[in-house]
């Protein structure tokens, strides 16, 4: 006795979904491309800060800020944290408030680079289910049109029209889930980096202040560069 095959291939489901499967296909490709690009970008730019903090702290304690700058400059290509800390040790004569401003400016530049593409993931996560619902509504209209034109209505005509119309909703929701999961994971990584930057820079600014007091020298007015000139 032969069993009736009820499964469908992905291509068959795509064809059954109708016109709105094409924008969903574009959305899915864009979502995967952006997610992969951001994942590779985050992996390439090492966001760890503990080793940088320990090394820079050792340089500060030995009054070797030139060594700290040289150490960080060698790592700026692949270490976002090195860029932020370099802004801190590059101008140690600044007041604590100005150092905080310099670090904050560099940190915001790095965070903006890390978050590049996040808005597209959010947009795709919102547009995909809406497009899927639109395809479902369009399919339902076609299904009811077929029912109205049929001389004899049976349950199979109604069921076929409905499940074909719902295919776009399923694909739209799948795309939305993938994009929102990726966005949440990436946002968590960037938020954790921002928190570590704030904590690390606060500790190093304190260490620089202690070094300044230990040296018995307070910054003169000539040392304090106006923030507008620094930026």
C-alpha cells in the first residue's frame, strides 16, 4: 500500500507562497549577510580589556607612559579597547575631567563602529513579519475569491487556500526571530564592552591621578589643553 507524500521541498513552499516570498527572500539574505559580517567584525576586533588594563596599569606604576603608548599603538588595529586606552595615556597632563571627555569621545567612536548595521537588523526584524502578514492577507483574498467562483465548495478548497496563504507568515516570523536573536546577542556584547571600558578607564584615571600626586606635581594652566583644541 502506497503512502501519500505530504511533505514539500523548500522550493515548492517558496512557489506556493506567491509574490511576497521574493521580498522575504531578499530580507533573509540581507539578514544573514549582516549577521555574519557583524559576527566576523566583532571576532576580528578583540573586545577584551583585562589584559590591556593590567599592562597599562603596570606601565603607569613604573612612570613609563611612553611605553604604554607604544604598547597600545601596536594593538589599535585589532583591539578596540587599545584605541580607547590610548586616548587616555596620550595626554596624561589633561585634567581628570578632560581625560574622561577624551576617553568618552573615543569610546563612542568605537561603539558606533561596533553597532554599525544594528539598525538594519532591527528594521529587517520588523519588516519581515509584516511582509509575511501582507502575503497571508493577499493569499486569503485569493483563496476566498476561488471559493466565491467555485460551483461546488468543499473543505479541501478552503484548507488548501488557507495553508498556502500562511506560508509567508511562517517565513516572515522565522526571519524576524533570526534577526532579533542576532541583534540581542550583538547588543549584549557591545553593552558589556561599554561597561568594561567605563570601569577600566575609571580605574586608570584614578591611577594616573595617584601617579601625579606621587610625583608631587599638579598640572599647570599651560598643561590643561582646552577641550575644543584637543578635539
